[in-house]
C-alpha cells in the first residue's frame, strides 16, 4: 500500500492521481502498486507539482 499527500498542487496533478489512486480526503490518495508503478507515479508527481508539495509513504517487507 502507498499513500500520497499533496498540498497546493495544480488541478491537473490531482486529476492524474485520481486516475490511479483512491482519494480518501482532499489531497490524500491511497493505492497498492508494485515498486515500478509507484516510481512512475512519483515521477508524474515530480513533473506536475509546480509550487505545491507532496509526500509519499509505502509499506515494505522490512520491520522499519
């Protein structure tokens, strides 16, 4: 599972994230994807973020 939280991003980025992920609350997106797909989604976020901010967290098979 991965979670992306965005603030002050362009509507285009929010729309793109809504295509791939479920939006639980305004700016909070969750989904379950492979590492490769997660990386591609993050690349899209980096390209379209503008002056906004974003953070992503995901589960890993390790304890930390």
